[in-house]
C-alpha cells in the first residue's frame, strides 16, 4: 500500500513539475531568470515548487489590479491632458520623448504649474505632513509601506483620530508585511474613531493569496483635501528623526500643490479600490487646482500588474538623454542589465555620473550584493560615494539641471518588477538645482571610492559579494 502511494506521489509530482516548467517557459521571461527557476524546481524537490509559488510567479500579465478597476477610477473628473497641446516653450524634444514614453507606458498625465517643495530630512517632512493634516477640512488619504508602532507613528495616529472626530474623512492603506509590527490595539483605535483602515495584500492561508506574498505595496502617498500631496521614499518611523543602530536615516520627500496632486489622488484611488472594492466618488476629491510655477510633473506608477516596467523605462530614458551629468541617490544598487548599461554608457561617453550609496544598509545581504556591482561602475568612470552620516535611504536622481526623479523606487529588481511603486518625474530647473545642491552637500559626508582600492579588496570578500548577487532579484 505504501509502495502504491509512493508511485502515485511521484506521478503527481512529476505532472506538477512538468506543468509548472511549461507555464514558466510560456511566460517568455529573461532566459537567465527562467533557467534559474528551472534549476530550483529540478534540484529542490517539493521545496522548489513551494518557492516558485511563493516567490517566482509573474503576475504582470495576470493583473493583480485589473485594468477595468483602473479605468473606472480614471473616469473621475481630473485635469485633462492633451500631449499634443503641451507647452513646449521650456521643454525640448528630448524631454518631450520622455514625457510621451511615461504617458504611453503608464498613462502618467503631465500636470503643469505646480508648487514643489523638497523635504530632505525626517523633521521637515513630518512637520510639513502633520501641519497639512492638522489643517484638513474634508479628507485625508494616506498610504505608506511601513507604519512603525513607535513615537512618531503614534503621534500621527492621534492626529488622524482627532481629525476623524472633527468630521474629516480619513482613509489609510498600510502594507501588511511592511507594517507587520502594527498592534491590533493601534489599528482598532483608528477604526473605532472612524478612520477607514485597510491592509494591502494581507496574508491568507490560500495558495491564490499566499502566492502573492512577494508583491508588496512600497508606495508612499498622502493627499489632503485634494490640494496638497506628498510622495517620496520615507516611511512613518522614528529612525528618520532619532536614528537607530545605523544612525539617522536621510531621505527625500516632496510636498506638492497644484495639478500634480490629482496624479497622487488618482493613484491612491486605484489602490483603495483594490483593498476595499469600493470606488471613491465625488468632485470634492478633485478641486480645481491653483496655478503656481512653470513646470511639469508626472506621477508614474509601476508594479507587477502593469503592462510595462514604467519607472525602469522612464529612468533608463532619462539617463540616456543626459548630456552633462547624472547624480543618483540610492540605498541599494542592484541595477537591471538595462539600467547598468545606461549608467555605464553615460559615464564612458564623458558624462559626469555620480552614484551615492550608504556605507552600511539595513541588510548585510543587500550590502554585499550592492558591493558586487560597484567595480563595473567604477571601471566605466562612475564616481561612487559611500554616505557615512547615518543611513542614506533617499531615492532621488537629478539630470542636467532639469529632470528630477523622486519616489519610492530602489535601484533593484524588486522595486522594478515586484513592488508597487510611485515616482514623481519633474521637469523644472529650480527643483533640479535644489536636488543637485543637496547631493553635493551629502557628498561632504561621504567617502569616495577609487577603482584601485576597490579592486584590491580581499578575495574572500569578493566571493561573499558575488554569492549575494545571485539573490539580488529576490531582495
């Protein structure tokens, strides 16, 4: 009898294995990725299939958030965008190509005449955020990857409860795994006060749900009364103000007024429809925007549900358009082949390319993997700086005194393919010059690497880094 069940198990397992590999092949992914997963499936019996179901599936074509729901949200009254009527007096053809790309690959409208404020530390960010929420009259929409159950997060909780009791409608989205440490007491206190709180992709003991555990909402979005918007790389945690074992965390956030707030509002509405299955309706969410400075902003989203890796394509296109310089902040540097090629080609062609990463990050494995990519960058002529004044968590880029990119997207495969992300692409000289100034100021707190010293690292260290690099798609 036992022999019969063993044979039955082998037959069923063989059928499952062949079916899984067939599905993997038909997805026509990058050959290296497909081969890697095939080796995992073949040489890790049972465990390999479990890992593939948990981490390996490609949901880009399966649409975790359906196009139908996005279209329903996009029917809301927003400022119309006619790319054919775009004011090109301050935008040249190269920048226009990037704008058209982002409109085509992610339906990212271009919002003109915005007020843009760059917030470069935790104190200024939370002060601006709390002030805007304190003055809210109609609604607050707030979405972060991480809400820590700590001092600053509880200050925010108390403020949201206060505003809800005043009659302001509060909607809050938190990522289930990113905010896993949030207590039931924390969440219940918000719900009891009338705050609408929803988790993004909570874990369920069903394969259809648990298989999406690897896809997280990494976005950071806040909208107050449809008039003020925030986005960037910061989470709600004490470490941005008080620091932790790595020191104080340095990040970049944006405070926006004007039409671009509608782009953030639309993106929040899409996410809310996904977590709550209810459409947010009402013209009060899209008040007529005031006009401020001459600039253009696109709020670009991407994730495992989108047709194209929009943010990756946008960054690659922006880098390819550079003629003078590219300055990059990133807490992790594990670029895709496309992005690594763009960076290295820019440096080889004489463009001043500078990359800033932290000396130490919150993950030793990510540290090691990042280090494995730096030699190639240095060989191409990229100037590499390692930030020593705490932990650099900023995801900000500036190109040629005009294009600025600020958001939640890290320079790694997870952000480009597996996480739900949001970045602001800004076409504005004043914003670019401010970001450039901040980059140069941060450089004063850095150690600049040289190719000679970096290539002379111990062989054992290089092997550890190369091994860590193998797992960079999962980080």
